[in-house]
C-alpha cells in the first residue's frame, strides 16, 4: 500500500523505487532501500525471513561505532556485505533539546555539518550505492532512518533526477513511523519522554532548509559532490541512473474495488496521512496528517460508504460516499451523493486512478437512483477545483464557513455534476 515494507521490529524500512525522474524514467522497485536500525533484526524470526527475501547484497550502516556496540548491528550473513560508514562526526542529542527549538533550521544546519564532516564516508557510500542493481539490492540505515539516512537519500535522489518536492516528501514520510519510533525511545529510556517535542518527527522544513543551505554554499547538489567530495558528479549520476533507473511501464493493472470494513480503518488513516504529506511537500493547503483517525472512517462506513481500490493486490486509492452533507451544502432533499476524501497512493497508483475512483463513486450514486454527484474543495486550492471541473463538475456556489468538527471553520467551493 505504501513505501514502508512491513516488519515487526522495524518501523521505517522503505523502498525508494517508483519515484519518477526528470528524464521520464523511474527508480527500479526492489533495488534501493532506506531503513531505521537493522540491529533490531533477530535471526530465525519472521522479520529475518522477510529481510532475507528482499535479496539484499549490501548493508550500509551510517551510525557511530559506539551506537552499534550499544544497540547491535544487522546479523552477519554470507548473503550480503556489511560496511559501517559513520557520516556524522559531531553528535547532537535531539531528545535533550528544549521544546521551543524549531527543528527546521536547527536540523538543517546539523545536516550541513554532517555533509561537510562526513565527506570521506559519504563519498564511499555514494560509490557503493552506484553499484546497486536488480541483482544486487542495497539498504542504508541509521538509528531512526530519518536524519543521516534522510540526508544520504536526498543526495542520491537528486543525482538520479528526482524533483525537490518529491525528495522533501520522501524525507517527511518518516512521520508515518514517528509514533513507533517514539515508543522505542521511551522503551530504551525507562518509559520517560524526550524533552524535545519534535523527537522522531520529520517536518518538510528540515529537508527544504538543508537543500537550501547546500545550494547557498555549493550552488547545487552536483556542486557539493564535485567541490566537497572531489567526485565527478556527471560520471556518478550516470552510473546511478544506469543501474537504478528503468523506463516507466507502458501497461498498468486494472483497479479492483471492494467496500471497506472496520478492519480497514487504520489503513485508511495511513493512506490519508501519506496524501497529506504529499500535499505539504508541494505547498498545497488542503490536508494535514493526523486530522482524521480510525473512528472517523468507521463512522463514515456506518453512515455511508467507504470504498478501496487495489491494483495487483496493492492499495491504489480510496474514497468516502455520504448521503447528506449539511456542513457544506445545508439542508437538501435526498437527491445526491457526496464524495469525500478521494485519495490515491502517491507515486504508486496507476495513472488515472483518481478519475477511475471518481467514476466508481458516481456509479454508486447512480445505483442509488440519485441524479447528482456533489463534492467540495478548499477555496484556496484552485488546482483541485480545476481537476474536478475537467472531470465534468460545475461550480455551483461557495460555503464561506464550513465546519467539520476538527477545527476552525473554512471556506470551500461547491461543485456538482448531473449524472445520466
């Protein structure tokens, strides 16, 4: 359903495959991974079997040697090479920072320090990653899979030709693992909570800030690779792209739909939060993570319908269908279905999945013998309004003060489509 590969002990193991590049290709799935500490793996467990099944041939551990000594490393195995490249030379204790410290500029500056202190180790890491291939998958990790791992991922993704918004989004996906990472920290510290409220969080401002500082000092990531690392940036990028990229697929699986059950509620929360992080990375003012919980989706299932769409067994999207919506539309006769939370899995859903979901929702409204499909979007989101207008919806009004029980009232544009 998302980039996170499910493990019991690991919370932030992700496949970097599927991201599109500027030349129209994409990163090969199943070749390059990023993770939190693989020292949490134990031989002869389901997690160990899952890890071995990925065919990993190289493990790059970005932690300090003392971290490895204290918390362990990935179990030794003849199937892969293990290398410790500690890119951070000046430790900093995030958990001890005061709550009022803004993590954005603070961490961005720390990342720049790491980029300059760890030049030797970063150079070797990039060389090894450039050797990854479909027959030799690679994973790199630190403790939480956020800071050191996120920094190295940003360098690699840039050299591969991935756009900056997607790089910021990839960094922020740690937010989906933040609660579990915090629970791990508490377990290691006798149940106490870190003083810094942002511990384990990955706000988009951190990565934006780091990339901005790198550009100020070196002109670009390629300039950093050339000037600070002493590498031929063009040769490195070419090797990375030759080994890690593939053409976009020309055929795509059909979507299979099923009605959601209460057991799907947590999956829907995770999908919505993934879409919210995608939006934030692109400065789209629409959704924020953690605004809707599992109770919300169970309520929508009880009072209306919630549908999931899968492609080849993987979640591609979902939507809610309501039979009334007084908060946005006021009292109305029972003449419409109201479509909400139309969402697709970022980067991984087949092209056109959003339109296909919309068509499926309209078919459900038609099956209920209702003549209209209605929906709304934030008045400050003209891009989404245009998307719905292209799909045949017409703006029929504005609601300047919609209330949904989760915060302050907000303005929405109301759109309607007459169904055949």
